């Protein structure tokens, strides 16, 4: 309950702060995306581990996810409301804006160790070092919580905005998904 209250409070503050922008600033993508910092962080580091890093993420992936929130193909009441504040061409500009940012420096101590064998299948789309590419987002350095939640949501059929991922994630055991999430978060 507290998490929902906090999220509603943050979201409400974001809407109010966006509404307070002067008309000229509201037309500027850079000014309008400042509301994203409320969850995704001022310097690209999200305020909680359930929120993904968007700074330096693949533009095509960011656009797809924003489009899916906008169209309802991906469910999240907060992100859907934010995405609907933009037109589809503006969502492309938002994706390009964040893709052009520097991926935030990791605050890891130690090394992630050897990649789990079950992570090998991920390299075909997410690239050998899991830094993403044209077909898929960067996974290296995302939080364990976000990665595991996403993988479990694909496996459980709660997230369906990718045709391949549900099958891949269902084929993995829960232990495999946990090991992959730990490894990727440590990169």
C-alpha cells in the first residue's frame, strides 16, 4: 500500500510540475522529459531498483516501450499516462533524447563472475556483452529487481509486448532467471 501511495504522490507531483511549465517550454522535448527524472533519476540512476535505467538505452527499444505504453500493449498506469502526454513522433524524440545520454556509471564492488550457461541464449539479441543492439535493449547493469521482475512477468504471461521473450523465459527455471538477473546486474 505504501509503495502505491508513494508512486501516486510522485506521479501527481510530476503532473503538477509539468502543468506549471510555461507554454514555450512545454513544446520543448528536453523540458518536457524532466518529469521522467522523478522515477528514472536526475543523473540516470533510478530512484528505486524496480525502475529501469533509460539513460543510454537503445533508442529503438525505448521507443517501442513508450509506444506500447501509449497504445496499451504494455500495462502500467503511470507510464501509460506519461506516454499519452506525447504524440508518437514526440515519443521518438523522447527515445532519442534518452538514448543520447551516457549510461550511468556502475556502483558495483567486485566482479559478476562467470555468466550462467542459461544466459547464452540471450546473447543472440542482447549482444555478447549484453549491451544491446538494434534488436534488443541493454541488460548489462540494470538492477537485479527490475531484471528478475521483467523475466518473471514474461514467464508468467503478465508481460506480452514481445513475441519471443515469453517462450524464452518460460523455458528457464526460476533459479536460472535469478542467476541471470544477478549476473547481468553485476555487469
